[in-house]
């Protein structure tokens, strides 16, 4: 296979990853209707960590080792990006449409850029600040169902607040991961963060009681849980890591912008969700803001 064919296959795989991650919102909505948030998150990462571990072991011949200095970082990533994020994810999807939730999560890259500016002193050009502002306005439209002032008046529900919690959790996970990535390969870091977060979910679920009994659910919810664990938290992470290695981080990350679009389309097709025009306009503003925030300029403002 020549180089162009290999690049084409990698791009096709990144499109598949975006579709799979869009589908996790539909699967999560189905599971959240039948299981408590803690139990759903726990079972997802039991399946996901086992799948990811098997894939890492198969590719490397053994599980990679990490030092004590990295252990604290991957545990912090597990607490924020796995434990906290997934509790917010499943609880939010008990109250919020899958497509609308995914449009809010599209804010993640902008939230990371803003947090890095405020907390870590990273520079933000005027263009990137404009992107942050555009994305935040779009997010206000999405969570307020077309009313950008709903959040300021306190007229949003616990589901929307939980989805915003997902953004906060992923932002912390990403910033901690930047430091961890200096000494750990991306897939190694992801595996151990998933293992740490999965163990936290497992222990918390056993203490709380949600994971003590075998789950009782419909075949639809069971299939969705398998999808979330095996595809959404296993294979897709490996395929995305391959895209980062072969295309570069910036090009691979660009495909993530397709996740909310696929979630909205799949939500309409599979769950009969109808997202209003103002909410869709808000989602478009979020994606525009993400593009402006991550845009690289050859001159003028530095990114």
C-alpha cells in the first residue's frame, strides 16, 4: 500500500471514530434511561478498560510500566476525565437530549484554551479570544434552548449543569494530560487514566451499592452499554491514537469537530430527537468558535 492509500485509510478511520463518539451520546441516553449514573459509568469502564488493556497488550506484547511520578498524574486524570466526567455524562443524559448535550461538549477545546490562559499563563491572540467569545455565546444558546440569558437567570436544569460539568472535567483531564504526555505515550497515558478512573468508579459503585447486583436492562440498553465500553472507550481510543501518530495532533483533533454533528444526526434518526433552529445555530457558533480558537496564523496575531 502506497503512502497516499495509507493516509486515506487513516483519515477514513478518524471519520469512523467521530461517528462512534457521536453514537456514544445516543447509547448513553438509552443506558441512562434504565440505569443509575454510577452503575452505568462503572460498567462502561469495566468493559472499556478491559478492551483497551487487551489492545495495548496485543500491540506492545506487554502492558507498559509507568513511574511513581506519573502515577499521581494518571490518577488525577482518572478522577477528572473518567470518574467525574462520566458521572456528569450519564446523569446529564437522564435529563438532556443526546444531540443537545453533544453540542455543549463541542465547547471542550475552547474551555481548555481559556483555562490554559487563565491558570497557566498561555497566550491568547485577539483572534483566539474572539473564538472563545463566539463559542461561549453559542454554548449559552444551546443550554438555554435558544435563550442566551437563561443561564444568567438560573433558568436551566440540573441536566444542563451536569453536561457543563462534563466540560469542566474534560478540561482538567486535558490540562493534566499535557504534563503527563511529556513522559508517557498517548495510548499508555489513556490506558492508565482509564484504569485509575475505572477503579474509582468500581470502588464507589460497590460502596454505594449500584454495582453490587447484576444489572437488569433491556437488550437495547445492554447493546448500548457494550457499544460504550468496547467501541466508545476501547477501539476508538486506539484508532484515534493512531491518527495522532500518523496525521499529527492538530489534523487528528480536527475530526473531533464532527462528533456533535454526528450526534445530532444520529439522535434525530434513532431517538426521534428534534433540536430547534436556535439551538442548532448555537451549535454552529460553538464550532465556529472552536475553529477560530485553534486556527494557526502565519502572521499578525500569534496563536
